[in-house]
C-alpha cells in the first residue's frame, strides 16, 4: 500500500522552468510595448475638452503624431524636427510631413478636386499654453503641394467627469 | 555517502508557487492596463482646396471666428516644476485672457460665446454640393498671443453647438513677431 502512494506522488512532480521562462518573456514583452507607446506621446499638459472623441489607436500601427512643446519645438518619436533656433528653416518638418502624407497615411482620390489626397488625420498635441502660431505654422506646411494633409485632430485631455455639463475654464 | 547526497537534494528544492502567483498577478496587471493615456481629440479640417483647385468653388456662407489676445492679455508666466527633455521648465499663464469676434460681433466671455454660437448654429445654409441645408462652416483664426488651449476651447464649444465643419485660417504670427513688425514700422 505504501509503495503505491509513493508512485503517485512521483507522477505529480512537474518541471516549472519552461513556464517561468515564458512568463518572464511575456513581462519583458509588455515592458517593451509600454516604452514604445510612450515614445509617441510627449509628456504635455493638454487642455481639457468635453466633446472630445476618445483617442483609441490601433495597436502596432505607426501614427502621424506631432508634439509641440511650449516654446514651439516640434517633436516626433522623441526626435526634434523644428525648434525656435531653426527660425524659418522648416525643411526637416516638411520632410517629416511628406513622410506622413506619402508613406504613413492612406490616400484616396478626392472627387471634388480630382486629386489623390491623404485620408488619415494628423494628430497635433500641444501644451495648453503653446502659442497657436506654432500650430498654425504646421497647418500651413500641411497645405504644401507635395503634402496636402487636410484632416487634423487636436489632442485634448478628457475632463475627469466627462458627463458633467461643466464647461472648460478660462 | 549515499545518504548525505539525498539530504542535500532535499535542501535545494524550492517552493515556486508564490513566485508564479506574483508573476501571474503582474501579467494580469499589464493586460488590464490600456496601452494609451486617457486622451481625447477634436476633429477639424484644413482648407483642402488652397492652391490645388482650379475650378471655381460655389459660394457658401461661412462664419469667421477670430480669437484676439488684447494688450496685456497674455498674462504672467509662473514657472512649474515640470521640466521638458530640452531642460526647459514648463510655465502656466496667470491672468491670460482673450476675446472673440464672431463675424463682426465682439464677445468677451465664454457664456456669451456659447450663446452666440448656438444662435448661429440655428441659421442653416444650403450646401451647393449636396443641395442640403446644414450649419455654416466655421473658420477659426487665431491672433498673436492666442494659445492652443484658447483654440481648443472654441472648437469644443462649436462642437457642442452642433457645428459640423470646422476649419482653420492662417495665423498672424507670434507675439514676438508682431512686436518686431511694430518696431520696424516705427
């Protein structure tokens, strides 16, 4: 009888090593994903809005997002594409917008203009106190003949109580 | 000798259960985390027919909203503890104020702006393309000293008033550029 019970206990012994390996791999994967997501979004204080659509990015898809700091510095994926010291030299930013329009964005024929135009929106994220002129400059560059981005989205923070009727404070 | 070896083997055996429990908890935590910050966005358009369309666009009644920052309306900078990647400290503007021109009408408060935009949204115009009645398209123009937050507030109120088409007009330069222009004139 005692011999039998020992045999049963030997069968339940399991090697946990592969499972632990898998779990650690998963943890590393999640850490990396989080890091990539943060690269797109600069830590900016966005203005609040009530009628904002929630921003739900498709996982794994590169998005055309421009971050504008308070001094007007334009950042995409932690790289600076324009800063105040560049003055009127917007060549880097133009190249980036060209890349957005012709590589990242889906293009479609516009029936009114009879031209192929990008159909995706450019997401602009700026600090609440960034001068609008800097954003207006980006919008102006979007109208370049090689770019022609015409859809923009302005990033805003959702108010804590989105259902409340409280209006944005001035 | 054989007895000693068996004893040692017994010592190195470890109970893995708590570690696996913890790792599973970490995985569940990451899975529950949504991989995005809680952000929203306001959709708007840019004039897509600028310099592209050679055909004449049918005329349509539009509503211009100009945001103006008056002299002294920029406010005072108050530095915060937040530091950007370029070692620049973030600031808040204290006492920043703007007013608005809806067409020729001047509005100087947010409730006034809401009221006026709701009134304007009731006036429907004929869309020559679709031959249907719709709200007037809005064009927002920002003057020097106007901030991103001022503009998003107007867009938010316009969306609340059920305006469908919001576009942006050209900017008038930064405060510094306007000061430089005034200096040249003198």
